[in-house]
């Protein structure tokens, strides 16, 4: 059975929490969780509470908050709740190097059966490579959310630690990446998002709902949840759900507007492409199917939502995710059909 460690910057965008949720529900073979970027101690405490409420005991390591070039920012996370200061949510390490060691220990023990799921900046991953590249090359590979392999776009996870991304991309590791060009399409509708905010079927889902509401308050009015990181976990659980494409990828290190931009060099008419990282990136994903899958996994089926969407599907011939579908779902719910 494959084994995984999730490396996450949970506590800012809400998709990290739901990526962890899906990994737990799919019994993904998690060995532990490491946190990365900025206040990793607080991030680890959120993970600890989610695991406790779910009934799962796993080691949680607070990794490196500072980037490879030493930049550090410890602003309060938007998803912070006061009870997270309680001692039971303390991470399982005192030094961030323990997170790197946990990754390397798993790679040594499980070899090709071990995969690292990186859904935040790549600082911890890069430090593991710098410490023992040979061991990292022996693991199954890296599944990550980051970059953009179609558009001219600077994606957050890469931009936050460009030096780390360069080390990872040039390491020789097998990399499967879910880029912003795909993940940005996985956006919930207002009706779907309201369901997330109102989840209360148990204490665990109620806490996910609370984190979601806290996240939403930090965003501009009308902002909708995007499931960037959840796609990477879905691939780990069910790799057949999307089609990958292989391409040589370069990375912009500097520039007023381009620092951290991933460049798909297969799309460029270069005579001599230098030797660099080859990435397999998600090229074709059925986003409508994925949204339905996600909603079912968080309990929408149990609340009657699945039946409502099935009726919309039957009437329209396709799974609709726009506001007209929301209105039709509301009408069906109110009519009791």
C-alpha cells in the first residue's frame, strides 16, 4: 500500500483543510503531516485538532516557516480559534528540522511506496532534498499543487519560495503537478458554499464549517471557495480521474512581474532546450464530476443534495455548476421533489 505525508500551509486558504479531510476519508495511508511557511506552529495546531475530531492519531510536525533565503512572516492565521492554544494541540516536535527528518525517514523506510503530497510552498521538500537527495530520489515521487503550465501566471506556492521550487524542480524527482490553470476552475457555487458553511452533522464537520466561515470573512465580498489542493489528494486516491501531460519546465527566478513563474518549454520554439526538470502536469480534468465528488464526500448526499443534483442532471443532460443550476436546485428543494 502506498504511504503519504502531507506537507501543507493549512490556515490561510481553506482548501488545505478539505485536502486533509479527503485524505482521511479515503484512508490514504497517511504517515503524518508536516506544516510549512510562516507560522507553522499554529498551522500544526489546526491539523492536530482536525485529526483529534476525526479520531485519527498521526504525528504532526511544524516545519520551516522561513523561506530558504531567510524571509519570515508570522502573522496570525485567518482560521485561528482560541482553543488551539490548548496543550493537546501542540505539534510533535520542537525543531523544524524534525519535519524534514520525518520526510526522509519515510522515504528510507518505504522507498517507491512513499509519496510526498506538497500543497504549500516547497521549503520543507527542498530542505529534504538538500539534506539527502539520494534518499528523496528513491521514493515514489512528489504530488503537488503549484505552478501554471499553460498560462503566464505566477502561482502562490511557487512564488512564496522560488529558491525552494528551483531545488525541487531540478532534483530529478518524479513530479506530478496540479497547476493553477486547472485548479482555479474547481470553484464552488454560492449554494454549494453555503452548504459547507452550515455543515453540522458531527463535531468534526462543524469545525470544518467554522474554519470555512473564518476563511470567508477574510476575503472580499462574494469570494467563492476554490478546491486547488483537493485535486492533488484526489489524484493520490484515484489517479485515473485525470489525464496527465509531460513537459520540460523552467522557472523564472526574478523579474518585477514574473518571479516564480513556471514556464512550459514545450510550448516554445526553442532550438536548444537546456536540460531541466520534466513535470507531468494535470492536463484534462472533468471539473463538474470533481465538484460533485467533493460535495458527496463532505456529506451533501446525506443531506439530500445528491438527489437534487441528480434531478438537474436528468433534466439538463449535464451536471450544471452555474447559478442557473443553483436556482433550479433551490426550486427542487422547496418543492420537495
